[in-house]
């Protein structure tokens, strides 16, 4: 089983970088010195302020910030960054029917300062040849930064500006899943595509959808064509308008096929969503079933407090730690929760491109639970969840049941503020497992394969939990 998320980036409206008949009135394309990006004062998420126009000077700041603070920044050929940036720019122009003859990448030499000057001059010439449309200019600036970040090849490097100003999203209340392992390319998803979770009170719940219902078509168009999931059809499940969405479903438990019309709920409000809670319940054989949705701040304490409360009223003999679809979070939370199962252990390594690695260790201030543990994983156990799972395996803290983790893992990110009040979140080190194995792109293999299928969900069974309980009670 794998869940798939579609992120939609939108441009920002701006009022600067307008063309002028007077060259002296235009922002210079050849700034004499690049201002430095500054570390964000409020942690790895970056500044929350309102974005300002992304100017040519901002682009140079982003370029230099990437070279200074990413893992491969010291050795990357800057021509790779500029080629990716200009590829994005020309794609944006073509999409809008605005391609221009001046949109040609100039000769580059590999000398970083000279290459920036050549790129910036061409970029400004292109802006001068285009309509004086602030939204267009912002979209092109976004294309430049997005291209440079993509060229780095690290899925944890992001620009917060690409999400500022995005249109408010409507919701159907469906968290979809698919067979196979999640990858960045949605076409790699393996059918069937099904309902993994239904949000309480959502249009999906009101229409009677249940976990395990297989999504066969949306608005009359098959979701899977020639064995591949269609991104366009899938996009209807994450609507941006209030238009009704017709979903054709098949329920394996009853062999019923029907079409439900869902009316999207109002746009999601601005600001952070309330995260799903940690749940701790007692199941067969005195086993505590712990569902941990992420490793955000405070999660380890939440798990331990709820476990302690359960142990006051029940004889708990083991723990099933369900990290399926855990999207990751903070390394400190990983260290604290691992400290409940072992002390004085190296759990992983943070490594720069050159030089010695720094060990990551258990938080030994956490009292030991002294309970056997089985961890449940799947292909959406990512980032900090990858790191936690590798430590469980390498340190032999428990068995892994379910499916291989995502392999989307990096070192600790840091945020750097740009002059448009956005930030670049960049990773300067790579994360290795406790045995110094590479995790990124590979993930962590399980001891027992037990995928959560549409059939199992529809029938209300969970093979992974059943296997975990059997391991803890045998």
C-alpha cells in the first residue's frame, strides 16, 4: 500500500520587476555582489511572513545560498543549475504561448560569478521582451528557483515561496492509497487505487465511502488506463472548486459497484492544520497498539504519556508501534522515542560531503519501557520515519512488519531567509543508518511482508497488526 500526495505550486502576484523604457530604471541584471541568505530565526520551517516580489537580486541570493548550504553545493557544476532553471523558464513560456527568440541560454564556462552574470543578463532581456504582467514574472522567478532546487536532486530541499499564494483547496475527505511502493512519479503507482482513510464529517463520509473502496473512475473517466494511474483523473480527487465530483467505486467486501456524487467542502482555512492525534489502545493478548502519525514536536512524550496511562489500568505485555504513513518530523523526537527501547546507542550518522560523520544517539533521559516491540511500516513511512525504522532494524530493537519504507530521508534541514521574505529549506548533510548504510532511495526492508490491501481494509482486517500480535504473544 502506498499513499500519494499531489502538491500544487502556484505563483505569487508581484508589483516589481516591470519593464521600463529607461534601462536605468530597471533592476540591474548584473548586481555587483550577492547579498547573503540568513539563517531563519524560527527553525527549519522558515519565516512565516508575507512574501514580497521575487526579483533578480532574490534569484542571485537563492543561487548563492544553494551553492553555500546544500550537500553537493561545494562541488556541483553551476551549469547544471542554470540549465535546469532555464528549462523550467522555457516550459513556462511555452505553456502560456509566450516563447521568445531571446529565451536562449547563453554560453557558460563553469565559473560561478561569470555564469551568473551571463544568466542574469539573458533573463532580464527576456523579461523586457514579455508583457508587463507581475504574475507572469513571479511565475518565471519561481521556475528559476524550482529548477535549481530540482537539479540538486535532494527531495528535502524546498523553497517556501512556491507554496505562498496557492489557491485555497477544497476537500472531499479522501486519503487515497495504492498498491506498490510510492515514488515521486505518480505513474509508478500500482493499481488498484483505493480509499485508505475517510475524514470524519467529510463529503466522502456523508456519501457512505469506506476504507478499502476501490476508486475505478472519476467523473466518468477511468482512473487506471493501460495499467497506469492517470494524474489528471487523480487531480479531481483534490478539487480546487466547489464543482461536484462523481466517483465510481467498487467495495470488495460486498462486490458492490456504484457512483457517488461528492460536493467538495469549503476551502481549507489558512494556517496549520490540526495534526491527527496519537492513539494508544489495548488489543489482543495485552498488546498496546500505538498509532503515531508523525514525529513532530511533542509526539514522543504524547506516546509515552498515553502508554503510561494505559499501563496503570491494564497489563501491557508488548507494543505494536504503527508508523504506516508516518510522514516524518524532528530528529529529536526520533531520539527520544528510541530512548524508550534502548540507551547509549548510536542510531544513525549525519555526514557532510567531506569530513567525518556525526553520530546520532538515543535520548537516554527517556525511561526504558522494558517491553517488546514490533514496528509496522509501509512505503509512506518517510524521512524521520525511515531513520527510526533503520535504527529499530540495526539495533535489533524489534521486528519490522508491513512493507519497505519510502527511502525518502535526508539529514537535518535548515532554513535560510531570502529578501522576498520566503525561505529556502536546505540540507547540508546526508543521513546514514546506524550501520552506516545508505537509506535515501532504498528505504528499510521489513522482516515480515504484510501489506494492507483494499480487500483487507474493506473487510475490516489488518494483516500487519495480526502478524505483529502473533509475534508478541507467541
